[in-house]
C-alpha cells in the first residue's frame, strides 16, 4: 500500500460531515478531493498556481472547498475555525511545468501554526519524501521539533525500501 492509500484508510473513520479539514499541499488535488467528499469544509493551500488550477479542476463538482494560492505557513491569514485534520503531503508536484517543493523552515512554521488551530482531539498527518534534495533535511528538522516538543506520534507508516516515504500520524 502506498502512503497516500494508507493516509486515506487511516483518516476515513476519524472525519465526519461536520468537520473542517485542511489539505496543506493541494498538488494534484487527490487529498482535497478525498476530503471534500466527506467533510463540511476544506481549505487547500499550494504556492503553485498550476497546483491550484489542477485542484480546482478535480473538485469542480463540490462547493465546500476554499482554495488558497499561498504558503501553508500563512494559514492564520485565512483560517479562523478549529480544524479536525491537517494533511501535509510534502515534496514536489510530480510532472509539473514548474518545480515547486516544500522547504523545511516553511513546513516547520506551518506545523507549529497548525497546532494552534487543531481541535483538542484532532490529527495532523505528515508524509515526508526522503529521495529528493532537501527531503531528508526536512524530515530531520521536523522530527527533531516533534521530539523537543513532546508531540505524540500515534503511528508511523513506511514501506520497507531505502528512502521510501514516511507518514507520521500526530495528535
Ligand atoms: C507532493 S505534492 C502534494 C500532492 C497532493 N497532496 C495530491 O494529493 O496531489 C507537494 C505540493 O506542495 C506544494 N508546496 C510547496 N511548498 C508549499 C508551501 N509553502 N505551501 C503550500 N504548498 C506548498 C508544491 O507546490 C506541491 O504541489
């Protein structure tokens, strides 16, 4: 099972029709589409205009998505409500016209802000990709922050292959 399939299977029983969720890296819109079919409202962030365009096309039959063409580190400019679930699918947009990749310091800011908006029994899910330049640094910076902040990692998922993506389920 790939990491995206794992994430969808894991979070499906945790979200419901009254929830507000955030896709922190909209990309091709797979996570946004998964969420908007199941919850009341979804915010989807991406710094890439191309990603926002692709996501808009994927969710065109739904009217419960707020697309934000800005960094997820600025989430507090757009979100005022408590959030049930944040999904981060880090790395770069595959097959994109322009290379647009998540950066460790910006991701760290976004995770810190996400905790300010998280419901008491909410979840943050982060998938790290270790194979591209900067991917391992992003993983080490974030896992050091989680350990220094005594944040509970409820579950870790990774396939048994070198440099395979790592998904962390956080409370
Ligand atoms: C692996 S892709 C996401 C895939 C997506 N979740 C999907 O289901 O198709 C990573 C995305 O993160 C975006 N990204 C990079 N830095 C970002 C930032 N600071 N804020 C929001 N999105 C960012 C990239 O543009 C790229 O589209």
